[in-house]
């Protein structure tokens, strides 16, 4: 984190965290996708900031990350929504107040001693790790709570962003090959997930998981 | 002597088996060639292994050799100490003779099934058994153990068009793998203490293990290896698997494969674990007593010849475990001399059982081949049509009933003597268990004799009970040669039991932790020469040659005297007294009827039942046409042990199914909860 | 190996077969007297053997060599046992065949061959005679072996002559296990020698036969051998009972005086035993076959108790 000071880092961490919270609150596809783009941009900036030494491989890795997360994946999603004329199913298992309560509860957990082993990885009094971990938990909640398939995909992607942020803040080893690998993984996953989602939509007419009864029975 | 005990010879034997397996498989289309190649190479391999193991046994040094592989944790290491050499000796002797038998017997399968497959798996089976007892690395041991189980599985389902064979094979497969799971648990527990899979490292590593770990290893090893050995209640695979295999394979499975379980039990309890606890020995004693009694009682109720013999294997494993159990009890009390005695008794009975059980299975194979049925109720009068087979079967029956002067009597005598020592000098519970074990052994001997009077008498004596039996013919000379060799071995082991005891005493002494005896021919437990075996400073003495000579002399004297006294009397041949009716086979005693009285006495244990089917001439059911009464036993193991296990497992699986809702949100929720749970646990740990 | 030793050894070997029919005769005589009859002379069994040896034989055509050879083998086993047990002097002990397990299993060998011979002729009666015989024999083994084991543990040896020597000098505290073992042994003895309440040795009804059913097809010299072997077994069990449980007076050397005393006392003890057996036979009824296991298990349990009481 040589190039940024702690204030800037806190700003980026907050952006990432807020994006995951707002993902819970959106009602439209496009805004969800835009939130994801914002989050990924913040991650890319953090990666750039973490570069200790200059190496071409690292630049390639970061470029690839930017390309996949900010351009290719959202392009796929937008295509998906447009092709299938997807009405974002905003239905959730828990209604909005309950969701916000759970989010608050999770945040309290991250602040408490409960996660002391994890927070001891970074500097004490540092809110960065807590925010990143909060992102992780809230993205999990997104996947669990939302019924639509697109929000699940976005939830997993946001989870991945949160994990990368956590690793960066904890100062864990970041080899360029590592990043490249994750990026490649995400690319393939996005492709497959969109294809799968379109197939399901064609069969069932909806991406709402609770409406898909025939397969289960 | 060095060449005889060198690893080269050992590898040569294994190479013979490998060539035999491959050759038989390649020649699969040509029946005779495949059979000859498979059997002759098996004979060669067995002979070489026999020489090798005999030399190691007599010389007394441990041969170890290893080949490292590039995989971590596993190395192809062998170690042939005296115990392993003894077991290799038994395996190769039995394999040698059954291969001779196979040369003639496999002709039954020409044109029906693939002979190449039979030869291939047969050779792999024998080779894997030899490898099992010589492996010195736990992972390597597990690999060859699995190979042995798989090879025997394929041999059990060899007659694959019979539905019963497939069922038997499936049951065997499941039970042997359940046992292997326990064995793996035992080895993993050992690995945790020792950090390596090598047996030497395990031995040193276990020296510091806690008693809880040691007991856990013992229990899992007992269950795992006991499932292979066939102790009650893990025996349910034995009575269906042994009859389903071809007869020479049944002889091998019953005679030697189940003994590999005993070998590893001895190796683990007396070799690897640093000390023996008292309750281990008592458990083994109880298991042995129950297995022997129940095994012989179930055998009494059978009228399928091979199933009867399979149940007798369970009984004899029980007797071997009685010897082993007493050795463990004495070892836990520090009485190493008596422990050596008990172990020597167990080892002797292992060898004896291998010989007479193999002989009986080979005889059964001949009889079944000649009459094409396994049902004893259809036999009869075969002693006139198959005289040599009858004679050898009689010798086998007398040996297994522990009648002097044959070898079975001597090993039971040794087992008795080692159990006698346990009645005094221990606390009340141990004493009572020893007394009841002696009682169990006494009853087993009597019941086994009853069972073999039935088996031999109804099969061979009196009149034929069916057409098949009246048209039987004596088998080919090769089969009779193999059986004759076994019969000679039985008589020889009985006659020379003194010398065999001396060798076994030294083997047992090594395992029981005794220093080598000061004078040859005597161990601290007693002295054993050709003429007499004397135990424990004259507490018990016996001379098998004297018993043999006594019987023979008395017989000759009586025959001579009475012949001289009555040489002017005539002998007329006439029909048996028929009570005024026609003399039919229906007048003779049936196998079911013979043993039904004993079963009725034990009905609480045995749960006999009978089914009656009557076919009527007319719809009003006044005039019966035929009636069948089927008297059998209800299987209490299936109903009380295995069925409840199955029901519990399926119920739990049904409940678990509710977790699998098919809803992806639920699955992600599970992941989330697990994550939180792990973090919390981590928190509590630190 | 001087002359006296040879003579005494010959007596040891021939005593049992020579005297066995006499004791059968004595038992029958006492039973007859108790039934208010005069009864045959005590030497009648000898006349029976003589008569049978002078008769021709009829052998079933379904019988095999086992039927022909069994009588000789069974008689041979009784000869070997008879020579191995202490009769009148423990100096004639042999450690080669004198182990009590050898004796028990030689008896089992005889039973095995007898049962096979019963099945061999294929008659309706021999078969179930064998079935019943094996039924009783299998259940008797436990009580028999354990009762003799009690004595062996008290005497600290399993050699029969050694037991006899040791029991002769045993202290009073060991008396209880010896008595219990004796009761157990007597039940086993009645079972093995085919006496009431197990079997009726004089029956002619097939439904009540055990031993008689198996030898039904025998005639002539082989029947003589079978009857004689059965008599030998009777005397052997009496001798074991008398000399192991009450060995007082048995000679411990080969000197003339003790030997004569030993012979006389042996005759007296055996006669007492035979009389006791005759009285038991006359006062009990033959039990139904499915009642016999109760009796045999009782014998087993008594031996277990006796063993528990042996303190070494």
C-alpha cells in the first residue's frame, strides 16, 4: 500500500462495502450491474496501489482484471437482460427492514471480538479489514436472500471482490499469477453462468428459483 | 542355506505366479492350455515359496528387503520373520496341493466359463496372500490386502450365471470392505502415533501411545481382521461365499485366506503394540468361544455340503482364537512362557485346520462333481463308487473331529493345556471365562464329531438316495493324488507333532518376547521331541507316536486273535433287516433328521423353523399329491443385527434428504453458516 | 525289565478285557435280585461271548469296510485305554498315553466309529441310534472333561496315574470340589456307558435303544467284539471313577504286597461301583431323550462350580 495513505484506502474500502450494501437495495438490473462496475473499479485501483515493484506480469494481471470485471462481465449481464427482457425480480426471502437488520447484525459481528483471529491479521484499530470482511458476509447474504438468479451471480462476484480486498488489506502475498488465475476463473464462470441462466429462462420463463417447481418434483 | 533364504527365491516365486496369471489370461481361448499353464506355474511358485519359507523357518533369521518407490509414505518393503515364514509355509503347501487338484478339477468348467480368467485370478490370489503376510509397510499391506479381496471376489463370482453366486459375491464384497474400513482406521491411528507407515517405525512409535489409543487400535483391528477371519457376528459372508467359489478356491479361501486375518491380529497385538491389556485377551477368548460353539451348531443344521464345511471354518477360527486369547491373557500378566504355549497352540491349529479343511473341500468338490448336486440328502452309498475319495474324506473328518492319533487332536490338546493354565492364578472373572472357554472347546469337539458323523455317514455310507448318487464315478487320479497328499500330511503332522511343536515353540517364543531357549529341543514351556511332548515340568505329557502305535498294535492283535479263533466261521451277505417292508433309501436316516435333536435342544439360540408345502390332487384339498417339509433355521444375525443397522441407516438417510432441498439459496446458507461456525470455533480455540 | 515287571505289565494290559464281562454280569445279577428274580450267573457274559464266537455271521450287502473294521478298531481303543489308566498300581503309569484328554478322546474315537457303523448298514434303526448317540455324546463331553480337569488341577498334573497319587494325599479342604466333580463324573459315566437314565442296555424296543440300535445289524464274532468293547468301556469308567476319586489303597510300587492289596482293593471298589450303578438303574426310569440335556448340563455346571472352588 505504498502509494496511498490510509485515508485513501479507507475511502476505497468504504466504496466497496457500500456497493455491496446497495446491491441489496436496488430494484433494477442496470443499477445492480452499475454498482458492480463501481465496486470492481475500486478493487482495480487498490490493486494498482498495492504494486510494490514494477513487473510486466503484474501490469498484465491488473489490466486483465479491469477488462474482465469492468467491461466483459457487465457486458454479458447487460446482454442477458436485454435479450431475455429480464424483469429483475426484486423478491427476497426477508423483507427490506429485516434485511437491513441482519446486515446491521453482521456488521456488529465483524466489529466484535468474535472475529478477533481475523482482525489480528492487520494493524489494530484498523477498520479496513472489518469493512472487507463485512463485504464478504453481506455478499453471502445477497446470494441467500435474493431469489433472482442474476442477483446470485452478482452476489458471488461481489463476494470475490470482498475476498480480494481482504487479502490486500491483510498484506497477504499477492503474486501476479494468482490474480491472473482468479480473473480467468471469473471470466469462465461468468460465461457459463450467463449461458446457464439463459437456458433456464428459456425453459421456465423465469429466473425466479422459487417458481421452478417442475424440476424439483 | 543362504541361497535358499535369499530374496531372489522369494521374488522368483512371485514371478512364477505373475507369469501364471498372465499366461492363463493370454491363453484364455484354449481351455486346456490355460488350465495347464495356470496350474503348473502355480505349483512351481508354491513349491519355491515352500522351500524358501521352510528354510527361513528353520534358520531363524529375519529376511528383510525393500524397494523404494517415488511415492511418499509407501515403500515396497517385505520382512519375513519366523511367524511370516510359517504362514507362507502353510499358504504355499496348501496352494501347491490345490493347484495339483485344479489341474484335474477345472475340466468341469471347460466350455462353460473362461478358464483363462480363472487361472489369472487364482494365481493373483495366491501371490497376494503371500504378499499380505510378508508386507512390512502399512500402505503396501493395504494395497495387497485389497488385491487379495478383489481376486477372491472375482473367484467367488466366477460362476456368474448363477444368481446365488452373484449374491454371495456382493455380500462378500460389502463385508470385506466394511472390515477394510476398520483396518484403515487402525492403521491411521498407528500413523498418528508413529508418523510413518513402516511397521518398525510403528512399533517404536506405539511404545509411547496412550492406553486409550492402544485399545482403539486393538478394537478396530479385531473388528476389521475378524471380519476377514469370520468371527461371529461378522461371519455372514462366509457360508455363502465359500460354497459359491470353485472347490479348489474354496479350499484356499477356507484354509488360508481367513488365516491371514489371524496373522495380522497376532502381528498387531503381540508384535506392534507394546503391551497387552487383560481385557483384550478376555474379549478374544469370549469371541473365540462363541464363534466355535455357534459355528458348529450352525454347521449341524446345514445340508449343503459346502456350507457345512464353511461353518466349520468359523468354528475352527474360534478354536484358534481361544489359543490366541489365552496367549494374550498370559502376556498381559507377564507370563511369557505360557503365552508362548497359547500362541504355539493357535499356530498349530492354524496349520492343521488348513490341511484338513482343504482336504474336506477337495473331497466335497469331487463328490459334487460326480453327483452334480450339493444337497447331502441326495447322496449315499458313495463309498462303494468312490472308495479313495471316501477314505480321504474320512481321514479329514476324523482330523477335524479331533480324534487321536491325527493332528487335529494334538492341536486341540495343546489348546486345552494352555487354557488349563488360566484357571488358576487369576481373578474370578478371568477364571470364569477360562472355565467357560474350556467348556466351549469340550462341547465343540463333541458337536463337531456329531456333525462329521452326519456328513460322512450320509454322504458315503448306506444306500444311494437318488439317481445321481447311484451313478457317480470315481474322480481322476490327479484329484485323488492331491487328496492323498493332504491325508498323508494330516497323518504325518499327527505323528511328528513333537517336532512341529518344537519349531512352533520357537516361533511363538519370538512373538511372545522370550529369549531364545538355551538348549535346542526345549523351550521354557516344556520340551518337545519326536516321541514325547512334555509341558511345564511334567504337568502334561503326551506321545502321539505312542498313541498311534498303541492303536495300531491293539487293532492288529485283536484282528489276529479273533481271526484265529473264528477262522472256521462263515460270512454270508444278505439284505439289511427291513422290518418287513421294502428296503428303500427312504428308510435311511436323513441329514436333517440326524441333527434335528441337537438343534431342538438349542432352539433358543438357533431358532429352528419349518415350512410345509402340500400339493393337492383336487380343489377340495382332501387328497395330497406331494408334500415337502423344509426344516431350517431363521437367520438371527440378519434379523437382529444387520436388518436393524440397515433400517437405521435408511431412516437417517431419509432425514438427511430433507436437507437436500434442491434450493440453491439453502445451500449457500449452509456455506455461510459453516463459515461463521468455523470462525467461532477458531475464536474459542485461541 | 525283570520278570515281575513283565508279568505286571501283562496283567495291566489284559485286566480290563478279562474282567469286564464279569462286572457286567455282577450288575445284571444285582438288578435281577432287586427285581425279585434269580438272574443269570455272573459269568453269563463270558458264555455269551463264547456263544457268539461260535456263530456264523451275516453281513448286510449295503455295508462297507467301515462296518467290517469298526468292531476291531473300537475294541482296540478300549484295550489302549485300559492299559493307560491306573488299575492297581500307579507305578505302571505311562506318560505316553496316560493323559486324561487322550483317554476322553479315545473314547470319542470309539463313539465316532460306532456311530458310523450304525449308519453303514442303512437300516432304519441304526441311523437314528447314531443320531441319538452323537446327541448324548456331544453333550456329555463338557461334564466329563471338566470333572477330570478339577482333579487334574488339584493334583497338578493331567496324567491319570499322577492324579491318583496326588488325590490320595490331598487335604480335607479340597474335599468339596472332589465330591462335586465326582457327582458330575458319575452322570457322565452313566451317559457314556449307556446306563439308565440315558439308555437301557437290555431293551429290545427300538424306540428306546441308543447303543443297542447301532449294533443291531451285527452278528457272530463282530457282535461279540462290540459287546465286549462295551463291557470294557463300562469297566474303564468304573476304574477311573474308583481310582481317581477314591484312590486310597492303590499300590505305588511294584512290590508284591502292595500290588496284591491294590488288586484286591480295586476289585472291591469296582464291585461297589457296579452295585451302586445297579441300584441307580433299578430305581430310576429311563428319561425322555429331550430331558437328558438338562441332566448333562447339570453335570457341566457342577463341574464349573467345582473348578471355581479349586484354590491353588
